[in-house]
């Protein structure tokens, strides 16, 4: 069984996006669900650099992360399209199938509050890496986003046994559904 599939889920084939309060205040979803945390959940945080909103997405099971600079409020509010497009784009950039971490396209997106402190801790570390990368680049306008995304997915995390997120994503892909 693929990690996170059917384990502790109280909903049927939905994508759970666990958002920080800062992001929830911007997107203002109509309702929130409260399922148990699952390895297949996605976490999202809103970062601000150079007075621009940026989105940080992280897959709970693999810590596969996507940083998207200059996210507009309108695109944040059409979250399903934004998240699906970003995740598929970055999986393809890594040479992985767009459905590697679960099928996002065609599945309903449900919003929930964050639940796993280890994922949030890793996201805080990644936000710090993003902040340093933006500063080193001289600002968000000069940031090499593709390089930063690659770095985030190759940064080891103690929360997942010191494995690189890209390696965990590849393992996730190797497990038959």
C-alpha cells in the first residue's frame, strides 16, 4: 500500500491542503475539514519577500517542496488550479510522473488547519533557506527559482531519517498503488 493511502483517512479521495493561519486569512475558504494527519496531505504556507506574497508547498510524507514567488491573491484563491499546476510542473522538472505524490488533478481539494509539527518545523527551515536565497540573489526579482526548488528538495531533514525529499518522492513513486 502506498504510504498515506487509506491510512487514517476519514474522507474519500480528496486532496487535503493544510494551510497556515496566514494563508487561510488570504484565501478565506468556505469550510475547513478536520481529518487525521496523513502522509498524503499537502501543507501550504504564505511567505512574504520584497513585499510580494510567495507560496511554499510541502508534501507531508516526502517533504517534497515547491516554492512559488510572487503568488497573486487571485491565484491563491483558485488554490486547486495553482497547487496542481505547481506540483505537476516541479515533479516533471525532477523527471517524475505528475501523479507521483498522488493524483491532484480531478480530485476535490479540501482545506484544513496544519496538524503535524514535524512538517511545520521542516517548512520553517525551508522558509529560512528561501529567505537566505532571496537575500543572496539581491531580491526576489533576481532569484533563480528553479535552483532554489532543486535545493529545497535536496536538503536533508531529520524528520524523515535524514533523507532527501527528492529521494523520498522517488521511493513514493516506486511503491505500487
